C-alpha cells in the first residue's frame, strides 16, 4: 500500500471559535492542520451578536451563573461540567483580550450587558457584533502562526478508524485520521494524525427555517456517530421565535428587544394572539413565544406571522434598531409603517457528541469541542450567551489534554477508493432530498411534536437514508451529497431522541406527553456495531477517560 497521507500532530475540523481556539493553544509545540469546508470566517461564531457570559462584575458570583444555567437547563445540566465552564469563563475573556479583541468598555472596565435568564450583568460584548470581532481577531492570529496549516474548502468526508480498516484487534479502536474532499482539485485526500478534534458546529440546517449559516449541517455529529461515538440530547433544539420571513433574507434575526420595546405579534388579519397563550404575552420566554407562533401557523395554515413595532415613532425605531430598520428597508419593509413578517427558526443544537471535561469522545484519539458536542452544560435548554464560552473553555481543556499525551504516529493509511464510482448526472435528486428533509423536519419534528408526527418523520428518514446511501456508494462525492448524508443522519438522531423522551422538558414539547417526569434523564444514543442502534435514557455522568 502506498501511503499518500498528509501527516500532522493534530487535525482540527472546523474554523469557528472552538476550532481556532484549540489550534492557537496547540500551535506553540504541535503541527496543526485546520480543515474547514468553506472559508475560515464561515460558521456560526462570526454571526453571534449578543456576547459571551462570564462572571466579571461586582456583586456577581460563580454560584449565581451556575444556578442560572441549571434553571435554564430544566434539570438536565451536569453540575460538574457547568461549574467547570463557569469557573473558567473569566480567563477565556482575558485570553481574548490579550489576543486583541476590542470588547466594549465603560469607565475603563468591560461593559457588561444583561440577557434573559441571567440574574446579573455578565455578558461581555463588542457592541452588537461580538462574534465577528472575535472571529476576525482569531483569524489574524492563526494566519500569523507558522505551526498552523489552514486548509479552506476542505470538507470532512469521514473519520478513519482501526475498526473501519478492519484492524481493531481485541475490540480496541482508535481514530487514525480522516478523509477530506478538497474542492479545488475535487479529490478526496487522506490526513493522518494521533489526535483529531471535531469542531464542526451545530445542525440548524436540518430545519427549513434556521438562523444558522449554511455550514451548520451536523457533519461532526454524524461522522462521530458513524465512527462509534455516543450522541446525547439531540431532541433539544432551541428555536428563536422571530426570524425575518423574506425570500431574499436568509437567516436574519429580529432581536427579542423588538418585543421588549412593545412589538406585538399579529395574525395576517391584525389579530393579536400572544395574550391567549401566556399572561406575559409578547414578553413570555423564548420557547413559549416560539410555541405560540408555531401553534397559530399550523392552526391557520400560515407561512408566517407579523411583528408590529410601527406604533413607535420613527426616531425611536432608528435609534434602538438601526440594523433591523436598515435591513428591512433594503428588502422593501418599512418597519416604522408596517409589520415585519416573521417565523421561528432553529437556532442552537443543545445535544451532540458526548464528551467529558477534556473533550474526549468515546473513540480514543478523537476529541470534540463546541456546538457539535454535548458536554452537559446546556441540559434541556441553553442559557443565552453560554455557547461561545463553552467553545473556549473546552478548546483549552482538550488542547491541554493533547499536549500531555504522547505523540504516537499512526500507521500508514489507504487512500480513498474511487475505482467503483462514476460522476452523477442526477444532482436534482440531492437538491430535492435536501428540500424534502428540511420541510418535513420543520413540520413534524419542529417546536411542537406528537407521536404521530415523529413516526411520519422516521418513515421518511428511512426512505431517504436508503436513497442517499445508494447515491453515496455509486457516485463521486460532492459537498452537497456529504452534507445531505450528514443531515439525514442527524435528523434520524433527533427523531430517535424525541421518540425516547416521554415527557415535555425544556425545549422538547410533545402534545402526547405534556407533563414532566419526576426524574430528569438524558437521552443517550449508542451506535451499535451492526446496522441498528440502541437508544436509552440514562442519568448523565461523564464517561471514563479512554
Ligand atoms: C445568529 C446567531 C447568533 C448567536 N449569538 C450568540 C451569542 O450572542 N452568544 C453565544 O454564546 N452564542 C451565540 N450563538 C451560538 C454560537 O454562535 C455558536 O454556538 C458557536 O459559534 C459555535 O461555534 P463552533 O466553533 O462550535 O461552530 P461554528 O462557529 O459554527 O464553526 C463550525 C466550523 O466547522 C466547519 N465545518 C462544518 N462541517 C465541516 C466539514 N464537514 N468539514 C470541514 N469543516 C466543517 C464550518 O465551516 C465552520 O468553520 C449564536 C448563533 C447564531 C447562529
């Protein structure tokens, strides 16, 4: 066998906050490759607006941040992981400051905002574009770091493991590297390293409406699952209640502050509906508002509802919502005169690849960090601004663990075999299946679920899986095909997890099980070595370090 693989100390898949933070921590001593499927800046991290939660203000405490997180998580946060993140959050902000992130200041101190669910001002931010500023700074740094090789337009195809190569003797398996599609040459390349770290972000694109960028197709979750790792709590998808509904406005958020400043939610005939759903009306929590909008849309067969702030004077709107006002006006909607069409949209994937405090997955040699993971921090519902900090805390922890682990060079690896595939002339199958999947996930596995809807979705997923597998086996891989394959895999994990939960908790709401069970259990899916998988609900406990 000729080994044409590229050898590194660490392979990092994903160039968001999780991936780039890990790369910078490792680079002083390790040769790191960062593979990313589009450009370095693409991903959710650059889109984060609000900020990063950390205990930095007077009168605030770690205990209060932990409590707020546990309350949001509805009984499913792992207290140890929560404390770990909260206690390391301030040093993460300090690290970003050292790198040069220009956090907003007031009187010589960090300016901290307060967000829903937080009992104190603790959100460090860079005006209303925190993610973009952080991402810009990290990209500048990694570009200047000689030990980091940046590989844009490289899409992870699959992880390479002993088991997949038929070399897992005594049942001992480990990650040896990965295959990635290089779009410049249209070739699948082989990468080899003793350590691989998945930082591929969330899976919002599995739904028709999402605030997430196009990169959020759950690739890391699907790849880790295929490689034998457990995945947890996939039923908990956070929906943002108000995303602009317009054919040319992909994923534009209408901030919750619009409701905070008196915005009213209306049906197309102008009827206000929130007071019938909750005494707090438009000021009810995010998930309550999202559920009410979903109910009204399904009841009346609507494509969207409307958010009306036009009773406020133009000057007030321009001062409080300059970006929203300008963006809507560009699209022909004058929000000072007319209501804004909105839909709820998938915003955050709380579940993911199960990891411990050092970012280990079940597979030796494979780490995972960021939105792609389930660390135990978010439980059944994520507290606002807790996700960017989770990326940084676990990126550092995983890097420290790698730095302390001996570098065993993996054995030679076979190249990608394309001898039995041809070019497809049926790209339409892929785009059709993409659309179909995202629509039925929205309709059947969205904000309000029922047993019947989940069954319908499961049936369709099984059909799609068969079709896509056939396609994957016969034709050259493309990024669209790889993403679709992963999305269908993730959809399957979401549906199975939702079916396993016989209660309504946090972000998971079932009309068939509206109550709460007395014991809070996590949903942990375990891949079977054979075709089918077992699902179970079990108490969360970090699994032993491999
Ligand atoms: C609109 C919006 C606003 C938000 N606001 C906040 C906020 O204010 N505060 C907060 O804490 N959180 C916020 N979040 C959530 C937060 O931004 C994300 O959870 C976080 O950025 C995830 O970082 P990550 O590094 O895990 O993933 P990402 O930043 O999404 O990066 C994933 C990377 O993986 C790459 N990738 C994916 N698949 C592959 C593949 N197969 N091969 C190669 N590369 C791949 C992507 O291209 C990308 O580079 C917001 C999210 C959105 C969408």
